[in-house]
C-alpha cells in the first residue's frame, strides 16, 4: 500500500484534501428516518475522527463490548451506530453516536469535514447501509466511554500505511471460519466494514500522481 503523503500530517492538510477531492462522494440523503422507511433498509453512520499530534495525525477506534444484541460484539470499530427517528440527519446520527460512545461532542469540540461513499456489510446477512463521515477534533479531550464500548484508543494514521499492518486474518463469522483482508495494530485485528472504510480513507489520502 502506498504511504500517506507527507503533507497529510495536520488537520489543515486533511481538511484541504477533503475539500479538493477530484471526485466527490455520493452520500446518502440527509433526510434520515424518512429515507430509511421509504427504502426499508436501516441506516447507520460512523466517524473517522482525527486529532493532530507532534508525530502526525491519529485516528480514534473503539472496541465494542461483548453483547448478545450487537452483531459486531467485541469487534474493533469506528464510533457510530444506527440512526434513530429523532435524528435530523445522518450527520446528526454520527454526532450523537460519537458523543454517546466516547464522550466527544463534535458540535462543540470538533468539525465534520465531509462524507465518504456509503457501504454495506458483506460478511453478515443483514440489510444495512452505513454512511462514513470524516471529522477532526480541535482540542485534547479525555475519552468517556459508554457501556457499549469496552475500549477507545487513538491510533497513528501511519500505522495503517505500514506493510506489516495490512494483512489477512482468520475470523469466525456465522459459524464459519473465513480469511479476510485486515489491519493489525498490536493485539487488535481490524476487518470487515471498518477495514473497508479505512481503506477508502487511505485512498483519499494517498499521494496524488503527477500529471
């Protein structure tokens, strides 16, 4: 995988790259629960949340708590979850879920820069469409996790560009062992929808080829 460009190491550079994308994504309609009811497909939103450190950008990941009612129980994931009828938009869903799961209020302490292409889970037989948003944190904050989150931790963006982190892993899904593309960060295996969303983000941040 290509390394992230040296210029994308600050929040300002990330915001500029988001603004100047050669191809803009096609996000889901903002009118949230109305669109979901019309299509019959539940919707969710997740956040790729970045903060700036002296060593470069870091991204927030969570490890979901073990729960019988959570299809992603125990998985490493991005903050986020399903929209609710009270959400004015999928961006509102992203803000609410991030606040509930991590204690970070993006409306007060951060900014959403834009959306990536929506995706569907592939490894599970469920109808769901997930809208990823890219956001930045403007100040250092302590993480306050909910009971749905076992851990929350920051990972250097450079971690995902190292050749030793992008690999394949064996996972157990629906009673079957399958081998999937993944990232590894210490003891954590990042796969499935989260891995695909991160790869989409890395493609956006990859060096721009000269004309």
